[in-house]
């Protein structure tokens, strides 16, 4: 396959392209299993092969993809990409320029101990049904467990001489239970399996009780919620646990700092960003306790892919340092466009975040691991003990974001009232809201490493046509002061 890819790139160069790359998905397997109320709800096993060819010609992109893997078909797909670039070049306002990058000949392997595709469907279903049974209770309406396994072997070759192979494994696993509370309204508790940053991504996670089997805790929390008092409307401190911190970070740091969005590319779909080019190096985004990064170099995460679809090696980029905005989520094309628009060099190298959903999509800027560093305010217990009046909140239930990510309103599945440094009781239908910048500036406690967790996100949507991306957020427990809750 490598020989074919080289020949296609050589052919495209002879046609006069300024740049070309081919991404070959030699293997692209997905397996999905879900259970519902003690039975199999869904089982799917999909396998496909294909490739996408991207060319830059006359200052414009052209892209085409195919599943026919012969050399002739590849050349023909390349011809289509060239035709599209030529057509598009008539409409561009400014020619696309790509930032410099290294020529790379390398490989990347997701760490994996037990390949889930070597485990029989029967064994997988048995494990899921065991967990489903543990979740069940006579007061519950529904309970279910799901696992999705993704395995891809991708070969990337470009006209600059880079040749990169990637062997990626990702697992999305979790469960939920639903019940009606004393007022007849639905309550849910769910669990999203975090990534083991020191470990591996394979079947070994699913059979590890410590990693995956939190069913009895989740069942008991849902039972407690059914009779819990409603969240009162007030202004108080909120402590967000990692599942909730992941959403907060995703929506108000991650999406807000995608450079294509800042340049206006997502306006017609999922909105823009309140961040402007003039803000980099100048804007106090959060309190001085806030340090955030786009870290594609973490060992084990769906946000760690070794090299992006521009062929740039993963980097660990500081986005926010001591609260001040420093950098963005960037690709080769967008940093050049942003620098030109700003009339100064804000960005130097690509952050290696140009990714596509699969071979049939053009890559765009996507989050990798958008993390908040753990801090030095101690354990969760210590933060709770220092809170006079607050709410401890966990797991997104619903979310609503301003069109420029400037404000938000989030509901959590569960919360606990804190009074005078102690947890008093569980709270139902908890919500909080805020304006993004004042909210991050109110960050006054950042938990230590014991509170930090890598929470994966498997369904981030962006782009037209829409592309679903898999990524993660490494986040500690954090406290924000004087937040509006319960409305
Ligand atoms: Zn998203």
C-alpha cells in the first residue's frame, strides 16, 4: 500500500500541485454493543477501507475520497481532487498558505494490552449483561451498558516526503439508569469510563472492576436522588467534579479556542467565539489559578493520535497560563491565515490538531486533549472542608451555550449541598449558569493530582458536513466562587 501511495503522490506532483497528501485507512473497524434492562439492545460490527486525497493547487484545497484501492482508481481520485481545487480557486479571497512543518517518517501505536477485537462477542455481551444486572432496581425504569471499540490503521504520505503509519485503538464505555422521582420526573445517573493515563486502551479496561464497574455506586446515587430535595435558587460556591469539569472545559475553553472558529468558519453551524485575535497574550481568561493546555502527547487517550492529518507531530501547547490567554487550537492553514489577518505573528507552529472523522472527510481543527492542570489546593475533601456554602456537582444532564461561547447554562445529574465545610445532603435538578470569562476568573480552588481525571468525549460535533470526533479532557476538581445556581 505504501508503494501505491508514493506513486499517487508522485503522479499528483507531476500534475503541478503545490502540495498533496493521501490518508489510507487500511483497516477501520468499529464494534458497538449495548444492553437495555438485562437484554441485548444492539450489536454492530463494521469494517471498511478507503482513502482521501487532498491537494493544494492555485491556492485552493481540493479533496476527494474513494473505497476502490487500485492504483488507477487512486490516480483518478487525485484527478477529481485537482479538478475541485481548480474550480475552488476561482472563488477564494486569498490563496491558502501552509505553515512550515517537519518531514516525518515515523509510526504511532495506541497502547493496548488486549485487543478487544480478539475477544468473542459472547464474552463481551456476558460482561455487559452482568453490569446491567447490577444496575437494576425495582424502582428503575431503564438501565443499560454500552461499549464501542474503534481500531484503525492509517497510512499517511505527503508531497513533502512524510510517511506516517498510525495504529489507533479507542474505547467508549459507560452505563446509565433512569427512574421517576417522587414528583414523577425523570432522573438519571450515568457513568462515563475515564481513561487510565498510566495504562492502556484495550479489553483490559472493561474487565477491570476498578476502572469500569461503578454500577453499585451509580445505582445507589440514583436511588438517593428520587427523594432528594430540589436545588434551591441562590448564589453560592460550586465545586465541579471531573465529568462536569470536562463539559465546562470542552464548551467554554475548547470550542472557544478553536482558531477556525475564531476566524469565523463555524458561524453558520455551531457559532463563533468571543475570543479575538487581539486577545492572545493580552486577555485575562481566568483567575491566576487557571492553566490549560492542548496536549496531544498524553500516552493514552482518544485525543492522542501521534500525528495529525496535516502530518504534524503531536505537541503539548499551553493555551492559558496563570489565567492569561496564550495560544489556540491550531492547524497549518489557520495559523497563517490568522497571522495575516492580525498583521503580526501571533502563532508560529501548528498545534497538530488538524483531524478528520474518517478518510472521506477533509480535516479541520479539532480538540485533542484540552486539559486543565491540577493545582495545589489539596484533595477534594480539603476543598469541601474549606467551603462555607456551596454545591458539589457532577455529570452533565443538559447544556446550553451562547452562540459565541460567551455564556452558558448547565444542569447536572447530581449535586450535594455543602454547609460549613460538610456535605449535608443530595440535591435534585441542580443547575448553574454564568458568563464564561467572569466564571473562569472566579476559579478559586484547584484540586491536586488526586482529583485529576482524564474524561473522554466521543461525540464532539463540528464542521459542515458534520464530523464527529473523539477526544478527552484531563481535569481536576475545581471550585468557583459565587455562582448562580438553581434557575
Ligand atoms: Zn464539542
